[in-house]
């Protein structure tokens, strides 16, 4: 009777050892390839450091100064590239997109077949379909509208620059994006209608 509990215990020990080995190999992934990485927690990776920092991007900025324009961090046990080299990004996202079609999954499950959650071949297909929408000719048509929105955003940024205080520019990027979308929708709405003024 004692044989079964001992056998199960040995199986558990073997599985745990195998899991720890796989975890260690995952943490060595970039190190084996000579890519630098900041010190990290064995289980949380760099998430513990990023959670405890007051400004997320400042931590990445300091690591970039210390480890270079291309280094890696671990989000938990997931290895992640941090890249500040425009040529590298252009090579991956534009020139060799067919070789790197994957992306992080955001929404999964029943509604997995959409642009937000697709990855691999479906994501590559979605990108192929959407690309003509953002052609140079079409973007030129709305460039005056975009420039107007950018001018408004720069005025807001100038206020912060004159005061000399720090601020989160990401909020202004989001507002600028929304501003462009809303103005574009508004232009299309009024361009398709005849407005009659009754005095």
C-alpha cells in the first residue's frame, strides 16, 4: 500500500523538476543569444520592478541608457523585446513583415476572429486587407484635418513646456487620435448632407 503514495510523490517531484528546468531555459532564452537583460525576479520577471516604479516609461528609459537600444525584459515568464532602434523596427514591421506575422493575443475565445485578437496567418491577412486604407493618397486627402488636430495638441504641449513641468504625453496622444477620428467623422457627416438655414 505504501508504494502508490511514494510513486505519486516521485511523479510530482519529477514534474516539478521538469517545470523548473523549462522555466530556467525560458529565462536563458535571450542570454544564450547574447542579448542583455536587466536583473529580474525568478518568478515575476521584471513585472515587480515595473509595478513598483512611479513612471513606467522612465524605468524603460533608464534601462535603455544602461543596456542599449535593443534589450529584453520578462513579463512574468514571457520574454519581451524592448527596442528603441527605428531601423530595426522598420526591418521587422515593414520589410520583413511576412516573416514576423505574430502578435500578442488580447481577446480570445468566441470572438477570436477579429483584428484585435488575431495572430499569425489571420493577423497577416487582416493587415493585408487594411493596408490600402492607409495609402499615401488617402492620407494626403485628410492631411489638412490631421494638421489642424496636431496644431491643437502642440498648443497644449506648449503650455506644459512653458511651465517646465513633467506630464504624461500618452494622454495627449490618445486625445489627438480621438480628435482626428471625430473630426473626420464630422467632416464626412456634413459633406454628405445639404444644410438649409431658415431665418
